């Protein structure tokens, strides 16, 4: 049902004047509250805007009659419209109602939340009242009971201001449309009555402070670093929580604005509900401790409600350190950094100053060394010393140490380093077979893979006797080999068999006792010294046995044809020429690179005249060494290496055999490789022709065989006139990886006509 025409809003100028009046009233109220605060009041206040300014309402409606009234509300206009265009909260008689009983009413009510009270109100009101209907605006005390402060008995459709301050503050505010007659009488409702309000500004008193509680990593008693979490759980009983703030040393480090229903009106945030914010708020503040200086700080968390009350936790001390310790000072290996034979190292150092930060509580070390060894970071508690450090094997290692403080800070770049040297392996050595020319000189090559040989001594004794006699021993470096050298006075001691030993020490204190030669036999010598021997040997073809039983020795080198055989022959005598019969000789045959055969060792006995011989079967080029080991009476001797060269075998063809100048001849062939492996890249082959004038072979071209030993090439005869007979051959050239010497094919004759 449309409103009467007299209820239309006042002109725009009247609206602006009333809005200004409402704003001034609010400011006056705030000044009054400030004055109360000066007088000692501690309560905070907040303002609620209702039904206007594009905001809704938080009022409840009630009808005490038997459904004789109706309500109407329109408070939030579109953002593009005027904030007060047509807004209203009204109670009116129902159009179908003829009467309303006395004392019956309908009302809009704004209830203060628990813990708060209404202290002022300002708004606009209007009414249409007939037959003892009244528009009453009043308050409800905390003890109950409605007390009107404004009663309107006549119709007034102009939006007029009303305001009221309450002392003490009240629990609720009501706008009533009332039948102001006794309960046994009634008001005529055939003509509709109406009571309306809008643009309410309600100020509430909130005297209760929020409570704040915190937990989380930042509240721990230890040292803090990096980003640390602080969980908060705040509560309020009045207007609700608006802010949660974490302060360190009085500065805000964490801030959370909680969700509140509010609107910015005339430069002031106003609530749009009687309790605009939730009464409980929880969350987490992440505090970047790196923004704080190292040392102690005071932590506080505060909760602020919408009225401005603030409740805080008590201050608690937190300790912050985001700076890693600097490198250890004066790092050293306990006992020195020299070579040692015990795999147990300890380090010591001085911790750098840490104040006002966390003290050093631990350290890490990392050992790196030969073969890419890396222990990775190893953590240890304690500072100033680290013990029981081991390395995996003998060698020289680097150890790096960095420190950890009580907050867990560490910087692997801030390290100090030292060297760990372990040598738990004794040196090695062996006796060298004495030189037949100087059998009294004893030589012991010695070596140590890590710390190096420090020295040694050679001693001797007669077999079966107890005491050892030390010989004057020197340490010599010979061709990058360190040797112990001593002289045995074999001509000055009593005859017999003598045994020898060498004591060798390295720089780490390891010792070795050497008593054997390189071949594992005990180092013994007979005094006086043994008879010198002479061994002669040479190579000869199998057909050239020369002399009785082929005893004549050949030369140190011999070249034979592919598939041929050879013989090694010679004689063993004393230096005076006396033949040595039935003596074992050791033949070592070493094939050339690329041969299929392996190195072989044969033993041949000399005959009664000291002669010996060994047939060498068909095969590749090879070298032969002949050795007489000697014995108790005779010195050893050897010959070699004797070099046997086997020429390569090559087959060669040319087609056609007759051709004209300018045509090409096809050349092909194959290199034989019996008893050998063919090189992966083949073997080089040269094609040669015979120059008649000089009777010399000249090169035509050079090619290379494939993996099967085959080769092929072409050649064009360009400058021959008349008739010519050309003799060609293929030559296998020397190759490091093919175990045959240079050899050539049979001659092929080509006839060329110009």
C-alpha cells in the first residue's frame, strides 16, 4: 500500500543539513567520551551505522498483537544511488486490520552484544498516527523494562532528527508503534498508522579487553633464526576482534586484520552490525628474525577489538641469532700434521667470539682425499676440539671445519682447513742380483707409496749363527729409484754361505725387514765369491747348422722368409773358457706386437761341451733372451734380446696385362697374416715399378689393406709412347702393430702400347 504523500522525503537541501547535523552529533559524542577518558574512564566505544549510507540493519522486529502489524525495511540502496533514497525501517498496522488492542505494539530493536552497552543514538524518525497510536523511541535497561525518551502522538512525515545519550548505558534501543490505550480497550486501525526510523548512528560502550594467547616455534626457549611461526588464539566478549598484532621491542612485526562488517562513513570506520567482528580469532604470524639484530628481544602479542580495547600477552624474552659463526681460529692437528701410522686424528682450534649471538655448540667437518674420496659433512657436538677422525686408507687428506651456533647457523664457506697424513703401510724392497763384475756390492731398491723412505741398514751373518753384523749403508737415488747400498767384504770373512737382511723405515715410523730377491729367493751369497761365467748365443737359419751338431752361434739379428724357421745356438763357459756342462738355461721368447702367440719360457740344458740350441718354429717376428741363473759356484749371465725378423708375405695381381696408354690397370692383392692379428686400420702397402736405367724400384702409389688384408687400386698410364714392358710389385711396409718385417710380392709384367 503506498505511503501518504505527506511522508515523502524533504528536499535534498534538507537531507544534507540533517546529515551534517548527524555527523556533528557524532563528533560531539566522541569529544564527550574523550573527556570521560580524561576523568579516568577506561571503556572504549565504537559506532554502528544502520539503515543508510548503503548499509543494512541489525535490528530485530517483534509484534505483540495477534498479527495486527506488518513491517517494512529497505536500507541498502545501489552503490550508484543516493545512500538515503527511500531507505526506511517501519512498523505499521496491517491493512486488513480494523482495530488493535490497547498496550499492543510492534517494534524494531537493536540489542547491544554481551559485554557492551548503548551510550548514544542519533537518527531520523517519522510517523503517521491516528486514534491513540503513538510512535515511541526508548531504551531497554540491562535489568529489563522499556523506557521511552521520545513519544510522538501526532502525524509528522518529515524525516526529523532525534538523539539521546544514556547514563548509565543501556542494553537495547527500540522504535515502537503502540496502541496507547488500556488493555481493555482498542485503537481504530481502519486508517493505517506507521512509525519509521532510518540513518541511525548508535554508539556503544565496550569495557572488556580482549584476551591474547600465543604458541609456536617463536615462543621456545632456545635461540631463534630464519622465519619463525607464532600461532595466536585471541578472544573478545564485546565488539569482537579487529586486529591481531605481534610486536618485538615495541615494533609491529606481524599484523592481521580480522574480518569485520564495517563501512567507511565520513572518514570514519563504522560497524554495520551491533557486533561487527567475531569473538574469536586465530592465525599464524611468520616473523622474519633476520630483520632483527642478534641478541635478546622482547616479544608481545596484542589483540584489539573494534572499540579499540587492547589486550596483550605479557612480555617474553626471545633470543635471536641469524649470523653464522666465522671460521675456527688456529685450527691444527693434535700432534702435528706430519705422517703417522695410527688412523686416529684429533683437531683443536679456538672458537671466535659470538656475543651477543648464540654460542658455538657444535661443528661439522669434511674430509676429502685421493680417488675422489669425500666423507660428506660429519656433525659433532662440542667445540674447540674434535677427536676420533679417521680416513679410509693411507694417503694425504684435507679436512675442513666449520662451526654451528646454538641457533643452528652454519656457513660452510667460513672454514678452516688442515692436512691429515696417514701411512699405515710399511715400505717395500728387495735385493738385486749382484753384478757379476762386482758381486760384493749389495743393492736394495726400496719404495714407500706415501710418506717416503727415511732410511735403512743392511746386515749379514753366516748361516746358522746368531748375531747380525751391520754393514755401512748409504741411501742413493738412482734413476728415480731409491736404493740402500752396502759392500759385503766377501774376501775378508771365513768361507761359507752368508744370508743378508735389510731393515727399511719410512717417515711415518713403519718398518720392513727385507730378506729376499725380487724372484722370492732368499738373499744368500757364498764367500769367497763365485766363478764368473760367459754366455754366447746367436740366431741362425735352420738349414745353416754349420759345424758338428750345429754348434756354431749366429748373429744377434736374423731375417727369414714368411713361414721359415730359425735356431738359437751358443755356448756356456767360465771366464777362463772351461765349458759348463748340464747347466739349465732359460729361454724367454717374446712375440712382436700383434702376434697371436703369448710370451713363452723354455729351459734347455747345455751338453757336455757347454753347447746348447733351441729350434724356433714358424711364426711372427720375435725376440729371444737366454739367461743362466748361476748358482752357489757360478755367477749368472745372459744374452739378448736376440731379434728374429720374419718378412711379410703379399700376393699381387694386375689386370689387364696388356693395355693402351690412357687406360687404367686394376691392381689388387692380399697380405697374409698367419700367426698374427690384423690391425684394425689395415697395413700400408706400396706399389712399385722397376726403373730400368737405375735398376731401382720406384714408388707408384701407397694404399692400405682392409680388415681382411685385401687391397685394391687403379693406375692410369698417361705418357707412354710406343711399346713398353713395365715390371710391378707390391711391398708390405713396416707397421708398429703388424708383427712382420717389410716384404714384397712376385713381379708382375704389364705391356703398354702408346
